[in-house]
């Protein structure tokens, strides 16, 4: 079902996106209309409601196309296939909405007016940011992709700089905006090469054009891939395009940092996945194995990210910078499913990526929520803020232990099985060197992750008064802990469910 123009009846397919658009507009108008002397905490509640309603529309769409009474059309193509409502996009939309929901939830009751004067803006700016990420994962055209990317990027620049009286936040916002604009220019330049070679911006049509491969254009294809890879590698903070992450993560407000580390990274990875397999897969011949070369390049970047991220995290004393370098290392682990070959010996690339993305969402947002609670009491974000946490709040310390164990990849947690399935995939295609780097760097990470546990349990000079945590932060933390344990105890049913919804060979190549 292809449509050159968007009809009124087609709006029912855009329920998740329209919910966020309408909510963002209404909340911004209400925020302007209501006098400033009134609290803006209600904006956070309505933002959560908007995200939940949007997620309900996504679930309805998934049941409609995968249930017993499913429609005959598994993919809805709008605007000449420039926007796709498919299982790939729906699964990623749940990831985006879930991550944004938890980030907003951890913010409620903890936003101080002296830090962020415009609290209403803080909450509803998450809606266009999530919308941009959702547009990215459903894009079937490079133009649509670029619109979603810019919506996410520009909103993120604003959110990083919302602490306008904080010099460090201003510096972070400026650095993020300048480097982000440069990375976007790389992506756009790479897209222009693809358009020049194929004569179209539609992703599906590009692959059809490239099937009739002319070796004389291989240089242009490599150039397009390198340029877009550089831009997307910046967005996911992978080496060697990672330098911005520690400074920006440290300067931004903690929930915004969590959003950048999880939702923004996930959207960029999803778009890399769609472009890699919908544009470049199967292009080339035995003499010019373009797809194999691209897999190798991705594997090298993944290895570099794992090595550099874990090595740099070893000497960090600031928790935000430590989690930033941990995120760089995790970007490497998440790139492995893209770097290993799809074929008869290995066909679960997307399942491995999505499972670890989900585990990464819960363990990372949970860790940032704990950091927010601890640093709010201590007045700083150094690791010493965790001194004696077990004696001040045993439940919070126990939750952090579970989250840290998952980040380290120890049983029985979601992080362990996420890394384990990716490792099995690398071994299945005989990328033993990449699997070895995964194992070695994971073992190295134990040192700095267990350093956090050591601070909580083995530092007795910390203040003895009990650490109080707000209800919203507690709820966020325990949702993340429960989900992390659930993914650790029941990995097979979750893996099976993901594969029942989306299968790379069935949904992308048939």
C-alpha cells in the first residue's frame, strides 16, 4: 500500500507520533498561559501520560499486525514509503518511549528552580526529542531520516543547556551543538553520495538500484558509508568519535544525560541497522565484497570502543564521566551485532541488538537515578558520594549492586545475557578476535564497577544520617532493578518474543 499523499484516513497509523505532537503543543501553550508562581510539577505528570498513551498506540499496532486477526498488510507505507509503520520501528518505538518515560519519571520532584528556571520546558521538551527518535526508526527515506535526526538533535542541544546559570552546562551545550552539527554535516554529505549514485533518496529503492552493481562506483559507495558512519558514530559515542561524551554527560542535568546515553544512542543504532541492511546488504560481488568490508570496519570500531571506553573508565573518579566511558564501551558491544555477518550460520543480529539495548536501558537509567539521589544529598557527583551508602540506605545500595552487576555483565542479570548472546553470535561467524576482546574488556570493567560497590560497603567515614529518596526516583530505580532481574532470569521467553515480532530475514529481505 503506497501513497504519494498523506490522506486523513492514514492518520490512524500515526497515533504514537500525533500523540506526542499534540501533547507537546498543548503543554507548551498551557505553560505559557499559567502564571509562573504556580508549580510546574503537573507538566511532568502530563508528559508521562502522553508517553504512556503513545506507547499504547504502538502496542495496538503490534497486536493488529501480529495477532490472530492480523491484517494482510504487515507494513504500512506512507508518503511513497518514506515513512514505514513496521515491526522494526514499533519495537524501537517501545524502547524510545519506555526510556523517555523512565527519564521523565526520575525527574519528578527533583528539579530545582535555581538550577533549571523553566521547569515546564524541561519536561515537555522530552516529547519532541522522543518524536524525533521515533521518526528516525520508522524512516524509509533519507529525507525523513534527516528530519527526525535534526528534531532529536536540536532538542537535545537545548536540554543540555537548560541549566543556563551553570557555566559547565553552558560549555557542554556549546561543545555538543558544534560537534553535533559537524557530525550531522558528515551524515548529510554521505547521503548526498548515495543519492548521486542511485538517483533516489528512498532506502528500499537504493538497494534495488545497487543490486545492478557497477564496480566503477565502489569508491563512491565506500565514501558514502564512511561519512555516514562518522556521523552516526558520534551520535552513539563510539571511538574514535567519543571525545564529546564525558564533558557533555558531566555538564548536563542527570536525567538529560541518561536520555542521551540511552534513547539518543538507541535511535542512532537503529538507523545504522536499517541503512546497513536495507541499503548496503548484498551489494558487491566476490571481487568487490563491499558489505564484508563494511562489517570489518564496524568490527574495528566496536573493538576500539570497547578497549578505549573500559581503559579510560579505570581512572575516573567522577561518576558521570565513569558512566560516560562505560557508555562508550557499551556502544562497542552494541555495534557487534551490526558487525557480524547475517547468513545461514547467524541470523539473529537484530534480536541480539534489541535484547542488549533493552538491558542497557534499564541498567543505565537505574544507575543514573541512583546517582541523582546520592549526588543530590552529597552536593557533588564524585564517586566519594557513594561512601557508606549501605549504612545510609541499604535498599538503595542493594539496588545499585544489582545494576552494577548487570553493567559488568555478571549472572544472573539482563546485562550478562545481553553480552552472552552477542558473544555467541560473534563466535558463530568465527570472529574469535572480536569475541576475545569482548571477554577481556568485560573482565577489565569489573575493576571500576566493583569500585562503586567498594565505596558503598567498605567506606565507614561517610555521614551516618539516612539518605532519603523521593518516591519518583525510588519507583524508577526499582522498575529498572526488577526489569534487569527479569531479563536475567527469563532470557529465553524474551528472546522468543522479540523473534516472533521481528525477524531480519523475513521482515527486511522478503
